[in-house]
C-alpha cells in the first residue's frame, strides 16, 4: 500500500424510511431557510417531493425551490442557483436527486458565499477552498455517481465546451439520506447507465498501480462482482430491495475515497467521456460503456500485472491453457459482452456522433492523466474515438 491520509466528513443515514425519520431534525440544525434543489420534476410525480417538503415544514423551515437541474449540470445553472441562494439568504442547501443535482449543488454552495469567479478559481484549475461553503445535505434518488459522500462536482462550461470535475473536501455534504426505495421509479436506461458508472469508477481505480497485493484492489474486486450481480438482478426486478440497496451502497463505496487509498488511479476514460459530453451532451454512463472496452483494448498489454486478475477474480475465467495476454484480453471481452447484455450502447453512433462530428477537436480538448498503464496522447485518444465510431461487433478472442 502507498501512503495516504483519509478523511470523510459526510454522515450517512441508510435504509428504508430514513428521510421521514431523520430529515426534520437534521435540517433544523443549519438555520431557517432551506433551498430545495431537484431536477426535471420526477420527484413530484413519485411522491418524494411531498415527503421531503412535509418533513421540512414539520421542522418549521422556509423553503426556496431551485429546480430544472439537468444532466451534465452547467456553470450557468450553478450561477443561477447561487443568485437564488444569495437573494433569499439561504441557510442550507438540500439536494434531492442523483449525481447531476448533487454536483450542481456542491458548486452552488461555493458560489453562494464566494465573491470571485468559481470557474476560474476552482474548476478551470485546482484551487484552495479555505472558507466554509453553504451547508449541504443530500437525498439520493439515483445510484451511480457516488457524489453523496465526496466533495467532487463535475460541471460543464458550455461557452468553453469544457466539462471538468474537482473534488474539494469542503464541499462534502454534511449528511446523506439514502433510501433505495427512492430509486425504484428511475427509468431502466437511467438505472443501467448509472450502474455502469459505478462499475467504471471502480475499474478506473483498480487498473492502476500499485500492482502487488493490496486492500484497495481486494475491495474493488468484491465491489465489481457485486455490481455485476446486482445490476443483473435489478434489471430482472426493478423493485428487488436487496439488489437496489446493494447498488446504492456500491455506488457510495466506489467514490467515498476508501478504494482510492494508496492507489495511483487512472480515470483517463472519464476524462475522454467528459469531453464527449461537453460537445454532445451524451448520457455519462452510456458514453463510458462505449469507451471502456475500446480503451482497454488499447492498454491491456501494458497492464498484464492487473488485467489477468480482472479476468479471473471478477469474471471467473479459468486461467488454464491461457497466456497472461490471452487471459487479459478475455477479461476485456467479458466486459464488452456484459455491456451488450445490459443493453447499453457499444458505438458512438448510438450516442448521436457521426463522421461530421469533430472528433479531433474533442480529442485535443481531453485532459491527459498520469495514472494509466500507458499514458495517452491526443492522437491515440482520437484513434479510440474513431474505433468507437466504427466498432460494430466483438473482436475474436484469442
């Protein structure tokens, strides 16, 4: 294990009925006025909105609503939320939704108390948040990003066509309420793409140094097996409480920093998808599903200390009669098969990308990270995008 320092300030309340049981007493600790934040209005159709507002009124709190937070939250939306919070002298932000709502609200919590340009000072480049953002609480309604238990927020600057994520511990939610029955009404595609985002977070951490035996990799392998099992079960029965509650906690475990301890981490695939999203507004999990197998076909030979373990320990492939390279490639193709099995797209065409899309501009805008088994170049990223556009059938296995 490499050296690390660990801290996580978010207190989690997990299980059926946790919102009714705890929200009123939790929100009352932070002041009178709560800004209730949510997305396109599904929380009003499924009863979550009524339950949450009833709890807040029970606590005697005033509610300011900030709605319409879409997928791939924008900097313009962040500024809109910050203005609303300032104008109404909001004491606390309550995010009700999935990763997009939570990420937007983290940025709003900073912008509402900061006089400068938060994009320039904290998202365009890493900064130092040495002040207290507005207190934030979250109620999770979609499992996927794990945003409920970290300080990370991915924001898109539409004007610059840049989608950037930063993780500031000061932006951690004070509390997270996690009732997986709140995820039952999520449409199947959104549930599945969120589930793949969980798997992606774990893989992006796992496929990096150190390669000798370590606790983080052991946990990651167990989590990956769990996500595969639970996603299959949730597809068969969307109200399988065991599967949905497992997926919710697997999402949190993937991004609460535990499995990242002592790891170098990759996340190059996320950097590529972020810029695809910035240019095309494609679904995040679906974009990752298209990119991951192709990216791993490009790098697996440089990661033969880890990819064979992925095949054996995650997919249950027998190593008998296979070279390390053959075993590694088989694991990658098992991943590709799983993506097809759960119904996610396998080509960029399915995401609306065509030959007329300026893939070179997207590739050139991607951040290059240092944790991968082979450091990418913008030229190789372009080749990956082109492969994703043309790729239509599984490669033959060795």
